[in-house]
């Protein structure tokens, strides 16, 4: 056998006549007219290997025994395929390997499912046998793309003199934000570490340490109730800089994304990215992460209908709410009453009380509510919505947040279903001018819209304690095709401002001290102006790989109940382990564990 | 002011005449004859800024207010220094900046300690104010070196077509190995995740997923009692490959280290590295990680002295132990009785019962035990130890493991104290042919010397269950300058062998199934032959940066009691958090927490 291994998927016509040594998995085996054909797969792709009784009498006996997913080593000669058997679908389709020797390196039981590119096998089964599912080509390609993405990011940041630095995973629990994953300490009885929700405080401390340009591709943890697009552990591209302005940080991010898109997809994207204020995004798209690849924009009609005879509209405006509409261009005849009823059911998910509609026929608004509008109002509505014959107009009148949520979701749904979205586009958008706080009516208190370390606009600082709802943040989110790719901000670097901020958030001086004392102290020792950004790597890869599920972009993901179906984590631990950690299960958990035994 | 910021440490004579904008920290401020001098520091280094009343009347007033570690923005003109004031120690020493403008961006209280390159400030204080300590130049340089090291590693592995992949942090607890850090699950009552001690099983599963070449710069966790060179979380360069031999993995590692040494230190190291078997390393150096930068080797004298009249030696050999000696070349007259007594105390730390000694004078052995040896024995001893006049010979006779531990440690101590070590060398060594198992006499069972997934030598497999102590592992450790840099092995890829291995380690079938069931199952679905290596990044950086403490190479390290003195992690958590996790503190921990309040 020749010594040097050749990758299967890289064999081409230049290799014809060469003897090659191949190692890999049996993708498929066929017997045909006394010959045996094996599609041999390795990380580079497939090549067809042929065993015939003349060239390989010993080998054909072994070849007869191999089954799908056996691991084999094959020696043979590269030959040209007959014209008639050339496979243009395959990179190696013009050649095949005439085997002289085969060794079975390992056997395989019949795989739990077939490893086709397209699959409808239940996800639970695929997750249990994740190592089999990962052998499928689309997943192999996704993780090669993920590798390319991270390397493009690193190459860029290295070239701009950022330092990659590692922050701790065993950190301090801070109740602000999502729920922490906790790690009991053995040495310090009754105390706990927390896994980081993000390296936020550490990256700020890195700035206070004088490093000026930091990045990390950082694992983060949030113990939240999972949705399709959440995972208990996820990865973010974490960046922080000193002395840079918002514009400089955005421009750096744009250069980085330009390189990523070029190196992973070969696509040249336009920079600078578009900017839109938070208010505008909500008003025009009903979303703080609008998908700007298509129109179907929301139009705020409150001023036009505020005195109309249609009570629902009038009273919505009077009580401080909003009336907005969207124009489903040219689709009046495609939507029956029944279809519209279904859309009404859909907006109700978002707490909308109803969905009003009009159709435009012969220059007139038609439909059950048309009669409520004066000639002038009707004209203004048509103008505002650029309505023409054949258009379907849909309206929600409600509390402003409900109007945005419901019409924003409806826009997204219709955009998808009416195929309005150009799937080839990568549409980046900065959403800026965020409010610094959100008010939680139920709890009667303010929360930080981003996090408690976000810098307010300079001119709004005086309103921090008096009119917190009016304070804007020096924050910016990066949106790609309707997904929030990440967000950043300038950070507070003056102790007085940080003190005020924590006060508005309801921290007593003691609480502030016990939780963030080290940061507050660090602010007093020459903290530089600083800011940064964090981008969701899993989501970025998901978009680049054109997948719809984050689990496809994470090597060993967890289910919606935060389980690993392959390793069966989490699992029970021994009493000895608990005792060492000074812990006991509560009664219910004890019973739960007993029941399982 | 000019718009574009200039880095302080990069200003040179070419810039003379230019107006520059600088941002950074005040390293030092001096008043001298009506002038004010500021040493301005940023991540690139220092430059001297001068304020004089003529050029900068406003600025000098502000400059008068700044103190050490204030953050300032300075505008000024680069000028040549007078010949007499040129500072050759400083990269910017031929120029200075004549300031026209200064703005204080942030103030600083008086730093808790001075930020000199050399410091004798207590480590606890420096760890509490880590963000101040990190501003010191040696630490800045260490983390730049760490960055360069990781990038050199990545560049190399990328160029060899490895894929960087991320394995989970929330994994399953496996009692084999060190103690796990546990993470209670909120969703699964009474169950726990474990933080990975290494990605060992996942990287093997990546091979079973067909990726063939994986790497990760991976955070690992061990809840062990800390020593100076241990941290609860540490970083390893984790590599796994399919279809590669031991030699191929070693050669790949050597190419990687060659690139690292070249890019971080500008040093060309020789490859291939030397190899030494485990037995030889123990016999000649008393260590499985010998520092081969100097001699002072152990010489096994058992055969020479086994029949001697010196009972201590004779009976050590008779009872299965060993007698070994070292020759402290030419130092006979430098060691008094008292000095030797101190060395005796030293070897007792390692359980040696004593330290015998001889000196060579006029071709004769002298000393209290000389009389016990025959002429022939004395000649043989001198020959074996290459002993000449003026040499000091030191001996330990004991159980073999005690001889190795004590003389190995003594060799290391004398090497250091007698300055025998060439500090400029980077001495790499492969230690190979490890035993697969270690026997624990106290517990009366075998443990895996590396881990339970290490492949035995093919020809030893039949001895697995009958003579486990005889089985050698296909394992290799990489040693650098007496530090274990990392280790690797080929892994078991056949289910039958893995089953046997777990049986020898005392696992019942149920235990094996419940802990490693997923791996055992994966071995049945076409697992390829595979192996890899893991290198300690923190330690590598420590050696490259010529530091003696791992804490210097970790950005935010923990103390020996696993505390972060800056953030005060770990800390107490709320009752609500515990309840959500179905946990209670045990009585003692509760009391401990109450006492603290």
C-alpha cells in the first residue's frame, strides 16, 4: 500500500493512473454484475470505488462483507470513468478507484436513520445520535462555515490590533438580567459562583486595565425558558474598545461583517449600513429588529382617523393608542373573508382586539368599515397607504405596543407567505437611539433596556432621576434580515452617573455596593471612556448557512428542556458529591429522584 | 485638535513637526522650572509631554491639576528632545510632545499601589485591584504574548485544515478523574450538569461524527485543592484527529510548537523532539517530566551495591527497592556536613528515610559509609557515577518510587541552586510508553494512568484483564523545561476493548452504561481510529513569558481558595434562587452564612 493517505473527495482526473490510499466511511455499497461499488466518504467528500474479481480477488471478498458506515482503508488505482457513467453531481464524478486492497478498520451496526442530505427523521432521534446526524453533508458544511466565520472574525480583529483575552467562567451572581446558572462552591460553604450571562463587567474591567482593544469568542449562559431560538449556552463575539466613538465602533463592526460575508459567502456587502432610530423602526415595521428586505411597511394613520366616525379607531387614538395600517399590494382578490378571519385570529395572539380591513375597487374603499370615513378621510387614507385598485388594506387600532407587535408580526407573516422576501439579500441595519429604560407596569419599576452600564446621551443625563422614561441610550443594535445579530453601547465611565443609574433601577446603596462594588471602585481609578458590541455567533452562522434553527449551528445542542439527549445531561449525582458542596435536595426533588430509581 | 488619535508609544523622529492627538493615562507628572512634564501611557507605551506657559497657557493650568492615572486627551506638536535629555531607555526617547491642549477625561484617586515594572506589593492587594496591576508593563506584555501564542496556534492548525469547534460546557458528571464542578438544573429537579474537566468525550464524538481534524482552545474546570500551579478554571489547546498515528500526531505538534516559538520568541527550535520512555525518565531523572536542560542525572546503582556490606543499600535492593545516586560535580568542598544535613531534611519531605553521601578525594571514596564498600564496588560506583576528585555523591536507597521522587526533587533543587540550568533553552521532550494503569494500594484498585479511553498497545490487549500492570498505553506526554505541557494518546475505538478497560477499572456493566453508555454505543456505529493531544495554554504562556506563577498568565485568576478577590466570587445567593434550583443549604452552611450577615 502507498503510505500517504489521499482524501476521497479531492481525487480528480489529474490523479488518473496513480495508486492511492483512502480511509473513510462506506456511504453506500452496491453489487452490480459481479462488481462491487462502494461510495467512500471522508471529510472532503465522496469517491466511487470499484472492486472486480480480476483486479482484486482477495479484496472483493472483504468488500462483500462491508456495510453502510463501516470504516475502511482502501488501496487502489485511479481510473477514468466510462463516458456513460460520469456523474456530474459529484466533484469526483469523472473518476473512480479500482480497488486492489481493503481493510475493515471498524464495523458499524445498521445506523438508526439514513444519512441523506434531506431528512424527515424526528429531531429527538437525530439529537440522541448526534454523532450520526453530524455525518450528514449539510451539517458538515454548516460547521465548516462556522469555522470560516470565526476565523474571518479573528483575522479581522487581529489585523486591527485587538487582543483576544479570556474572562472567567466562575463569576459572581448578579440578579439583574436573566436567570444565572449557579455553581456551588465546595471551599466556601453556602456560597456560589455564577456562569457568565456575558463577559460585560469583565470586558469593562479590561478597559480599566488599559488594554484598549479586547475581543473574545465567549461562551455565555442563561437559564431561561427555552424557545426555538434560545439555547442555555450560546456563543457571542464580544468586543470592547477604549476611546472610540459610537461611529467608530459601528464602522469597525461593518468592516468586520464585510470580511465575514466575503470570506464565507463570497458576497460583497455595502457599507456603511443604514441607520434607523428605535422609534422609526417601531413605527414603520412594528419591530426593533425589522426585516428590511421587503416593504409592506406599517403606516401610522392616527392623525388621519382621529376624528373619524369609526369609533374603534377614534377611541384608540383618544386613549393614547395608535391606528396603523399595511397595504397588501394587489392582493384584494386573493383574500376571502375566511382568509381575513384567519389573519384576525393571528393578530389576537399579540393581544390585538381585532383586525379591520378595506379593499380598493375603482378608486373607492370597500368593506364593512368604509362607510365610517368621510371623503377626505378616505382620500387621506388612500394617499397615506399609496392604495390603488386591487389592494388589500389591513388595520389595527389599539395600545401602541399592541399595534406594533401585532402588525409587525402580521407583516412578517405576510412577507413570508406572499414570497415578498429576497432570500439572496443580506440586509444589515443599525437600530439606534434606544430608550435607556423600560418601565415594567406590573412590578412598578424601571429596568435597563440594555444593561445597567449603558451610557445615557450626554444631554439626557440631567433627566436620569426626574424623567427616566425620556432618557435615550448611547446604544445600537445590529439587525440582519430581521434578526437581532447583536447590540452594543458606550458604557458609563463616570462613577456619579453609574451611581445615579443604579439608583433609578432601584438599587439601595448597600445592594449596589455588594453586587457591583468592584466596578464602582474601578470607576474611581482612571476608567477610560469605552464601549463595545456583542454579536450572536450562533445566529450569525444560522443566517449565513441559511438554516432556520439555532440547534443546527451548535455542535452538541440542548433541547427546549435544556437536556442533552445524547449524554443524558443533566443527571443525578451522588450523595457524597452533594455533601461536599454543603447541599441537600429539597423534599420534592428528593422524591423526584427516588421515583426515577 | 487633529481628529485622528496617535498612539503614544509609536511616536518617533519621523513625526517631528506633526500635530498629534493623544489619549491615555498619566504615568507620572513632574514640575520642573515652571514646566510640567507628563509621561503619557497608552497600550502602545509611553511618551513625554511638556507643558510650558508660553505655548499653552490654558493647558498648563489643567495640566497642573492632573495626577497619576488620570485619563487625559492631549493635543500637541512633536518636537526633538535636546541632546542632553534624550532617553535611550524609551522607544520614544528622542522626541517629546509640546502640548497645546489637554482635557481631563476621567480622574483617578491615588492608586492603591505604584504601577512599577518590578513590584513587591502583596499579591492579595494586587489581585483585589487586578485592573490596576494589569496596567503594569510586564503584565501588559504577558497578555500580548498570550494573544500571539493563541493566534500562532490557530494559524498553524487552520493551515493544516483543522476545524475549530465548540463543545458544551453544561455536560454530564463523570466521577472518574478529578472532582467536577456541578451546576444544578432548574428544569430537571434534583439533577445536575457538570462543567467539563476536559472536552475528552466530546472530541472523541467529533471524530465519530466524521470531522477528522478538530481543535478548540477550551476552558476546563477542576474542583481540586489548589496549589501554586493550579487554577479551578484553566485553558487547554485541545486537538483530536482521525486516522493519524502517534508519530503523525507528535510531528504535527512539533510543527505547531516550532511556529509558536518562532512567532512569540523569535527562536528556532530543533525538531523532531527527543523521545524518552516513561521508565527511562523515571530511572534517569526521577521524574515523568524531566527538565533536560541540565545533567545531574540519577544513576541506578542497585546492581553494584546489592551485595555490599552497607545494610541500608543491600536491604533496599533485597526488598525490591532501588539504590540510586547523583554526582554533584566538583562540589565536594562546597557542601559542609550541615549543608548535607539540610539536603537530608529535604529528601525526607518525599518520604526518603535518609540521604547517604560520599566525597571523592585522591581517587578514593571518603565519608562515613565508604568503609562498607569493597575495592571492586567502590570502583564500580566511581565508574557508574563518572566520579572524579572533588565530586560529591548523594544516594537514596528506598522503595523505587521514593528514590525517584526524592532524588528527582533533589536534582531539581540542586540544578536551580547551583545555577546549572541554561535559562535560554526551550527543551522539549516526548515521554512515551506509559503504563496504562496505576494501582492504588490504599483503595486496592487500578486507576487509568491517563484516562479510561486511552488505547493499550495492540500486543498488550490480551493482558488487560490478566496482568493489567503490564499493559502499556499508546500515550505520550510533551514536556518542556521540566513542565508537563500536555499529553495525548490514541484512543480506544473498539467497543470490546473499551468494555474490558472499564471492567478493569471496576465499573459494573450498569455503571459503565449509565455513565458512558452514549460513548459505548457510538463505538458501535463506525468509530474511526483516532487520537489527539491537549496542551496547557496557561503553562505554555507562563514558560514563554518567563514567569513562575500561573496566576500571571490568567487575566482574572483565583486564589488558592478559589476566590476572586476583585469581584468577591463566590458569594451568597438568595433563598429564591436556591428554591428555584430545588436546593437547600445543609445546616452547617446555613449557619456559616448566617454568621457572615
